[in-house]
C-alpha cells in the first residue's frame, strides 16, 4: 500500500528522532515507539509539513502553542522542532513517567504523550494506541 511505501521512505527521519530522544533520556523501545507513533499521526514523519498554524515533526502551534515565537522555517527544521518538544516541562515529565513505568503498554505511553504533552483533543488520542501496540509487537517479533 501507499502508506507502507511512505513509511519506508521516511524511516531515516524516524531513526534521527529515535537517536535524538534516546540522548534525552527516552530509554525504552516502547517510549520511542510512542513518540514515533505520535509524530507519524501528526505529519507522517514529514518535518516540513504545515497545516493551519501547526508546523513540523510534532505539528507545533506557532500562534500560542509550543512553537510560539518561532518562524515557520525554524519549526520546519527537524532538530529545532524536536528540541522545543524535548525542552518542554510536559515532555520531560512524560519521559520520567515512561522510565518509572516500563510495564505500561506502548499504546498507553502513546496515548499519554498525546494527552499530556501534545495536549490533543480527546478524539485524536485513542487512535494512537493500537498502532503503538502493533509497532511494538512487530519490533519484538524481529528482535
């Protein structure tokens, strides 16, 4: 399918994100998957995507959200966008929570990231659970 080809074509971006967040304390595969599922849901790992006032890898809002005060060009930079996210108090707290709760499912970690860090509307949170759990199961089957 087309989405699978898109996924494969953007794996290098996902690998960059994994390395970036592991250096910032994300220690479990489940937590990495939770981050990547959320980014996939937001932009299909296209760090230059902009939609309304939401821009980049985590679709940060530049008009009152985490991306406030940053230019569109800055928010489209993968490392700037991830740095803003990683520096947020809510993301740091989520990382601590994932490390203290390693037995929580990848789906729950993904849901919590959407709720507590990205602060998505409720209807956008739940659809991230199933892919996170599927991705983690797939990872375990090849490991």
